[in-house]
């Protein structure tokens, strides 16, 4: 039996635009997904995930259809990443018939912009390869985990969250290049609306908008420009400007059509409470906003905002995937 864990990640800048070659900046956070894998004597797969989404999901492929009280598409989505990750692990370990018992524990709400699918993918791949008696280096793991997301999201994926979850810290990703940009101390406050969107569908929706309205490309370009600026600001340690760039980034994501009323409401609640800045993180369509505030004012304001179901602080995680 082997266990690996991987951190969640948030997008400080650049989601969606990164899919079209612009840079993104992501930060790993100290909320992890832990995956334990045991080889089976047959080639079946059993996945047990009692804590996914915080409210209990149990998926057992060897016991007929799952019976749970969460939307079926969420379960299918979680299962899709894990199943593709196990297939990749079989290929990496050259064990095409390997069967696995998989146990997943997660501190990350699913499909919420905090990289739950990247974390589960990275930890599952690492643990499953090791359960086959071999191992995988970090760069290969990051690349294979990206391939899993690419497949699960019908091509609508960047390397940002899989690389961030594998490497830890703050990371800039452009295409297939990634560069650590340190471990800046940023006072993240997260507000979660209890929902979330389908990443593949949201990426397809933005692509469609770009195809119909060629000027939408300018919004994508603007996100790229502000991400480059944000990267420089972090490297220069001049954090005061970050909030303003986050606000602009949120507005541009709203222009792409991926924000929601709940996400806008949470972002404004944070800004009105004095946060330096606030934006949605990830694909959008629901999920989380991230704000920067050293004081407790944003947490208090978000707790009082009906749109937010859960509020917590998040610290940067300097370490990525870990063998437990
Ligand atoms: C999804 O969390 C963020 C997107 O930019 C897709 C990706 O980068 O994989 C929409």
C-alpha cells in the first residue's frame, strides 16, 4: 500500500488565456488531496472517496452503480480523472493488466477552481506507479498528469494546475514551459459558493465566443499582458499592485462569460471589505474567489455574504507532490 499527496492550486492570473498560449501564474496551497493505492490480484479498479466535495462520495466500480446524494456528473467527473490517471500509471509502469484499490481523501472542494482534479490526478498517478513497484520523476509526472487533464477535458487544458500541484510554490506556465517564481507570502482568503462548472465545457464556450467574435481575442491578449505584469510584480516583491491586477483579471474573465452572479457578489464583498483585490480562480461557472487581505475583514464579509458557503484562509504550499 502506498500513499501520495498533492496540493491544490489557485490561479493568481491567467486562466482561460493560458489555453491560447498566454502565460498563467498559479500558487499551490496548503490544502491537499491524499491518495492511497494498493495493487489488487485482479485487473479491477475500486475507488473509495468518502471525502470528495466534503459531503461524502463513495464510488465502487466493483459493486454496481454508486448510490450517493451528489450530482451524478460530479461523480463521473471525479472518476474520469482517476480512471485516466490509473491507465497512464499502467502505461508508465508497463503493467497493462494492473488492478488497483484506490482511496482518496481531499481537503479541496471539487470543480471549484482550486485544482482538485489536478491534485487528485497527480497524487493518483504517483501512488499508482509506485504501487506497481516503480517510480516516476517529477517532470514526467507533471507531463503525464497534464495529459490526463487534457484527455479528461477534451483538449481544453493547460499545464498550469498539474505542474503547480506537482512542483509546489508559485509557478509561471506558458505552453509547455514552467518556471518557479518563488514562494511569495500572500494573504489569500478563499470564498466558495458551493458549486462549480465543468472545465471542458467552459473552455469550449470561450473558444466558441472567440470564433464568433474575433475581437474577444483582445480580451485574451489583455489577460496575457496583465499576467506578465503580475509576474514582474511578484518577482520585484512589490505586492501592493497585485490586488489591482486581480480585479482587472476578474473583469476580463467576466467579459469572457465565465463569471457568475455569486462569484461577482463574493468578489465585490471582498473588495468592499477592504481586500487589496479579488478574482475568481479557475474555469469559473461557480466555485471560488480568491482575495488578498491581511486583516480578518474579508473573511468576516464573505461569511456574511449569502452567496458564499465556505470561507477559509489559504497559505502558499512550498512543496508539491509528496510521498507519505
Ligand atoms: C481551469 O481550472 C483553468 C483553465 O484555464 C483550463 C486550464 O488551464 O487547464 C480554464
